[in-house]
C-alpha cells in the first residue's frame, strides 16, 4: 500500500509541476528580402533571386552568431530567438529556393518576447543596410527586408490531453510493476518482519 501510495504521490507531483509551469509565448513571422525596383525586369526575382538568397544567408548567419546576439541584447532583447532561411524541403536535403527567413522569439515573459522580436528586426535591418553601404551599393539598388505574417504573440500550451494521458498510462504501469515486484519478493518482507518481531521479544529481557 505504501509503495503504491508513493507512486501516486510522485505522479501528482509531476502533474502539479506541469500545471504550475508558466505559459510559453512565441511571436514572429517571415522576413522577405525585397530587391530594388527595376523597370527592365518586371519580375526582379527572376534576375536577382540567387543574390537575395545569398544575402539572406549572410544576414541569418550574422543574427545567430555571437555578434548578432550581443547586438540584439543591447537593443533590448531578453528572450531566446531564432533566425533561419526558409527550407522548402527537409533537414536532410534542404532547399533554400526563396529569399525568405523565419524569425521567432520565444519565452515565458510576454513583454520580453515582444521586445526581443522588435530588437531582432532592428538589428537585422540595420545590419542589412550597413553591409550594403560598406559595399558602396547605390541607393536605388538597395535590398530591403520586411516582416510579414506576424499574428502577434501566441501562447504555446502544448497538448495537455496527450501529456496527462501518457502520464496516466505510465502511472498505471508503475503501480502494476511495484505490485508484481513485491508479490515476487515476499520472503524478504517476511524475514524483515520476523527480525523486527524477534528484536521486540528480546529487548525486554535485555
């Protein structure tokens, strides 16, 4: 009984810990690297898509590097964030065919998540402009970046039904395992009880 009660207490402790965990928030969207307006090319992506992808890759690597993280923190970022090129295939065979990057900030502090996303976009756009200025790019040929598809901060509660269902199954398995173990080892418990009884019987004479 005490062993089963111990298992139930552990399971209840896990449930309490999960219930008391703060809600995680995520905010972000897709950064589109836009080419300069060109009258010669009605669809500028057809002529500059490769260059834009390279630009996005350079900016992405900088943002996830140590210098980029330091600048984001200096701009007010306080929560983890991620910047990655849009992968049109999978992790094993990536296909970066579009000049777009996903940008997300995640954390349990709602205001901190919003500040971090703002800081990330500030650093990203500033770094893009700084690199083009250092390369001597004319103003008419500058590449710009714009964040789209941002629905605002979203709570990430997870699947509580699946988690609690899995925990219930594990608890039942643990209870049966403990009961089977104790049922298969009755001799040790009997000897332990006898030894205690013997000590009680001998103690008054001593």
